[in-house]
C-alpha cells in the first residue's frame, strides 16, 4: 500500500495511518469533531443505536463530513480518545436539555398552564424544534378536534406522522365518511416533501398551543356529579330531577359521574377494597356499615366491602356494626360520603380504575 511521504514527525490525522510512537500526542491534537467521529464510529461498529437525528441538522451534516474525511486510526489512539471521553462522562455533574422545547418537556407539570402555553408558542417559533414531538405529546381528544376541522390533505399527513396505534385510535373516532376520505388521502402522501411536512407540523402545533387555557380541567358534568355524590340522597335526587327537566342530556352526563354508596359494589373492583378500607377511619367505616343494615341497596354494598376483606377483619367489622344502635340519617350519609370520597381520591391519583358496568 502506497503512503504519501510526510514531513518528519508529522502524520495527518484524518487521511493517514497514525503511527504508534506518536499516538498519545496525536490523540491530544485531535479536534473535538474528529474525536466525536471516532466515538460515533466505534459505537456504530459495536451495534449501538444512536439517535443522531435528535442533533441539529448542521451538526449531523458536520459529523457526516468529518466521518467521510477520516481514514484509519490505530487502536492505541482510539483507546486514548475513549478514555478521555469516559473521563468527561465521569466528571459530568448535570446535563441540561438542549433547546426550549426539551427544557419545557423536562419541566412539564411543574409550571403554570399560562407559562406553559406561552413557552410552547415561543418554542414553536424556533426553527430547530421538531413540531411533531409536541403534537405526539398532546391528548388524543385534542388531536381529534384537529382531524375534524382541518383539510383532508393536512389530516392525511398528520395520520402518517403519528404512531400507528394512535392514528388508528383517532381514525376510529372520526365519522365514517370522513374516516374513509382520510384513509384514502394517506395513499396520496407519497410525494409530500419533508419541508411541507414540517410546515404542517408547525401550523398544527401552533393551533394546539393557541387553544384557550381552561380554568377547570374536569368537565362540567363530572364536577356536578362529584358535588352530588357528596350530597344527601334526598337533595341529590331532587336536583337530578330538576336537571332532567332543564337539560336531559346534561343530566345524563351528571348521573354517570355520580358514585352513590349503593353503586360501589358494581363500580369498585374487589381487589381495590382493602386499599380503600385502609384509608377510611375505622369508626367512619363502622358507622356506614351500621347505617346500611336493613336497607337492601346499601346493605348489598356493605356486604360487598366486608366480603373482600380478610375473613378476620370482615367478621370484626360486622360484629362492631351489629353492636351499634340506630344511626341517624345525616350521620350515616356523611360516613358513606367519606368512603366515596376516598374512592374518588384514589381514582384521581390513578391508584384504581372504576368499572364501567353498573347495576
């Protein structure tokens, strides 16, 4: 193999074979970009999966050019570069996210809704930010509203960029005729340019981020349902009757959100009963069980709770409840309301999921 003659004591790093006697010195003289190329080449040769696409495109281009200029590097030079790289990793204390979008993702849930919305709009204006990462992070219902409002061609691009499972879920919620049109339009996206896809992504991300910030995250029907759940039965029935007369559709939504004590047996999974009981004061629980005795619907839920505890605990609570005298309605309903409140709290924390079936 012919090697071009070089001045004495100097060997080109990027174009020649580095000689061993000078490996350490030469490794120290490598530029950061050359060292990065060596690390990337080594990682790829070992089968590592590197998300180089996450880098800004100018850095991706520069890295590719550098790797195209490199030739062969001796093992000792490679070892020296790797040792330096590992030493830098060991000395690293903190690593901050690159760019506003990544910083916002890191701080998600720790900022106010107003600040989050403002920052997202600023992030959308940054050309280096991938808008599709933002689009994929929003709730499915928000994306569904876009699919119902945007043009078919734009929606076809959106569906093509989303993960297949999410796209299928959204498509299943779109009315039949439009769903068919969207599915067909996907077949026409073969020649869409990357620039067009990006511009559509920026537009959709801006549309999502410019939605008005809602004061209440829970829907009105669910909020009224939560209120009526804690209300006395007589008041709950009276208000539901009035709502039915004023707005039957809203009343139906409210009724579905109510969790009265008698529905616990059909809405709570048996495995979740011990977790609920652990968080309820024992005297509150005994009061509710005692109040339920002799009232078929309430007693059925009381027995459901007792049956899904340990035999010893269930029997002890049953005996305690039986020894209690007559419980006043107000006291009994307050006790049952506190049990329901615990269930609702566990549900909101994601620690249990209520069943959909109801007697």
